[in-house]
C-alpha cells in the first residue's frame, strides 16, 4: 500500500505542482494534417490517398509525394493547405508510425511485467513519471528561460526519487542509493560546467540546436541546454550503479553482521570496480552509437588528421559528454558504498517509517 500511495502522491505532485511553468511562445498556427491511406500511384511524384479521419474523412485526394516514397496500402500523414484563392493542395508529410510504436510499447510492458513482476510494473510507472517530469517541468522551464543546469538537476532529482523508490521500495538501501546518486549528480554537473566552459563549447554543434536558435520568439541558452543534456544523460546510468552498490553492501552486512563500516567499504569497493569496467564501456559505446553517422561523415569527408577531427566542436562535445558522465559514474561507486556502509551499520535498514 505504501508503494502505491507513493505513486499517487508523486503523480499528483507532478501534475499539480506549482513548479510547472508553461512556455508562452508565439508560434504560427499548426498545419492541418490528416491520416490517409495510399490507394494508388497516380504518376511520378503523386499518389492518390483516402483520408481516414477528420473533416475530410473518406475523401479521395491527389497528393504530392514530398520527400518520402510511399507504396499502395501505406498509411501516411498528409498536409492540407488552403490557398487564398480558395484552391487546395495536399502534400505527403510522413508515414504513420504510431501503430507499430504502440505495439512495441505494449510488448515492452508485457515483457517487463512477466519477468519483473510487481517491481517491473513499478519500474514502468517510474518511466512514465520520468516522461511527465521531462514534458511538464524540464522542457517548459527551459523554454521559459530558466537556468537549464538548475532545471536539469532539480528535474533529475524528481525522476531519481520517484523511480528508485518505486522500483526498489521504501528502504534504507534505496535511500543510500538516492543519496549516492544525488552527490554523484552534483559532481557531474560541476564537471560539465567547468569543462564545457574550458573547451569553449557553444552548444550549437548539432543541427537541432541551430534550429532552436532560429525559432521565432524563443530565447534559449544553448550552452545551458548542452549542460542539462549531459546531466540528464548521466542520470540513467548513475541510478543503475548506485542501487547495485547499495544492495551489495547491505547483502554483505546481512551475510556477516560483524563487518564494520571500513570493511564493508573495502569489500563493496572491490565489487564496484568490476561494475565500473562494464558500465564505462557501456556509456562510451552508447554515445558512440548515437554519434555513428557523424563519425562516418567526418571519416568519409577528406580524411582529416585525427587532431583536427577531435578538435571539431561536434566531436569535442561528444567527448566531453562521455568523459564527464564517466567520471560521475566512477565517483558514484565510492560515494554510494560509503553511504551504504554507514547506514547498514548504524541503522535498522530493513524497515522505514513514513
């Protein structure tokens, strides 16, 4: 009951929290779009489609293909434009992908519940809360002009508290992991601020950041957004290693009640070193995989010397992101181990009163 009470309290806080700030941006009205099904290929560059919903439902229209190449039977999104002279134009905007995404999400939920049971369901609810924090707090606050670093850290704390307690229950070992994640996240934020500044990174290395800088009526701190992204990205790996370290220390204490803080810290650190080796590699490969098209582009474009390639802001940004996150990850091991060793020795960690 306590776990589900925490779920409802957390959701209520996120939905009705006074921290929510919604951006006041003057944006152009959205284009009118409709879902349609391709009936036939009319000629090169045009297809006939039947509208499946909205005010034009069941209407057959001829659309320009645009930048995609649909085939008969594909479900597509079409843009409907009404010209000043009363004429209408239709363009293929994109494929409809949500059905396959919904199916994949359901498969993921089933797999998590079947394998993880109630803890798996709790973790999935924590994932939903993470998205709520991102959409209702982090993004609106940044768009409204708040400091991205502060927003990223505070939002990460909300995510961390909700997801860790939901997934692992209300216990001293979870609290030790929460504290270890918090201190490691602060270290990551400080390092990110220092080295982004020292490296003269502007935050405009990506195409998306360039679009943000040109968006009408929007004033954003691109350098701050880069810092916020580094912090939020590190959180996903930090909570994994902190909960593992905390669990290891408490299990060691359960197995041998005579172990003191120092002995628990030494033994827990030995376990943590093994964990670090795999997780750092995971973090590096994750960033490398996300940047693979960029790396291929530079490799194929003239074969620049390595020092010139690494000095480019797009590459340097990913290097700083990876190394800062990895240092925060390494720091989490001794910090969490020390907190868990202390709490397991001087507190009744099997129960917690709330």
